[in-house]
DNA sequence: GTTGAGCGTT
C-alpha cells in the first residue's frame, strides 16, 4: 500500500497519469489511494516532494490502469474536498508519457474528432467550477517549468534561496580549493553556475546598478553612519587629515564643543 | 511551524 514512490516509476507502459492539484501539503499517497482507487485501478501514486525539505509540493500524480477509469476519476474527484481543500484532478500533460495521454484523451473523447485532445470533455465541463481564475499568466509560459520550479511559493522562496546561497557558497569554496583543476577555473563550470544564479534573478534587463548595491548592503548600517561614530570616511578620504589619531582622542572637537568637562561627565 | 501556482520519481 505504501509502496508508492518507493522505487521510482514501476511501469508506465499502459498507465494513464492524472494530475491532482490543490491538495494539502500534508496529504500523502496513502491518503489519495483509497479515494482514487474507488473509481478505478490505481497502479501508482506519486507525490513530488522537495529535494531539500522533503515536503510535499502540493500536487500528486495518480496513475490509472485504464483510461476510462482515469476519466471517471477526473470527473468524480475533480473538485472533491480532501483534507479541507478542494483538489483539482486533470490529465497530466507534461509527464514522461504525455504522448500516451494525448492519444487517450482523443480516444475516449471521440475517435473521429480531429481537433485537440483536452477540449474533448463536454460532460466534465458541465460542472463549471470556479477554477478558472487560477490560471492566468501560465498559459503561455508553460515552457518555463524550470523557472517556476525554483519559485513556486513566495514565502517559501526565501527559505530556499537562503539555503541555496549557503550551499552555493560552500560549493564554490570547495571548488576553489581544488584550483588544481583548470576545468572549472576555465569558466565553463563556474560560469555555468554563475550564469544560473544570475539568471535566477529573472530580470536580466534590470539595471546593473542594483547589482552593485546588493553586495554593498552592509549588515550594520550603524557603522556606515558617518555623523555619529568616529569618522572613518574622513580617514579614508585622503591624506588631508594628517593624523586623525592625534586630533581626535582628546584634543578632538570634543573639547571645543564642550568647553566644560562637567557637561561631559553628566552626559555620559 | 509558515505558503497555494502548478506538471513527476529510480
């Protein structure tokens, strides 16, 4: 029962995959099995999990043995509330056996239909549920699956990003240690990573200035504050300041500013 | 411990 996803894809020769969306992050294959098994023979259930956290990504793939059963499950389970969430069941399209799916749809939809595939669900369409507003910009950006893979959740993203950054750093550091290998040094390996990371920014056309500002960001702005703490700025400015050390310690403006030592005592 | 558009593993 719980052998789902234990040893990868068992056999996708004669199976039809259904994509189950909008499931809770706690829903497991075992939870979906009884639901889907009721409407047909479920060969396998796979729920993509995060590589790092191992948590469910919020959707699952249910493989049916027969197309008609799968179709039935789609009509029956699509929109069903599971664990308090309304799940969305539909035929998988971008899977490894997408071709098969297409044939399936066309087959059980109408053999003589020459047009597309998915459009062949006049009956299931009857249930005009409110799941239209869900899709929007993804219609044309389906090819960017790699992109969306990185950032599917805003809040979650920050966690992943942080983790990735740390990992990346470590990785690079190790690579550098191996300076013996010119391969990576050449730029091929490193460049790839760099490019990848940069690409992650998504906005390549963005102003390069931002890039300069990013690393510039100081963890402690207090230090950068020239008005209050000492004046490193002046020191670095140039040799105009002969010796800040001799001027500041005590002979500094402090004396000029507070002619009365008493004030200083009281102040602090 | 969080989140919510979307398409997958050995």
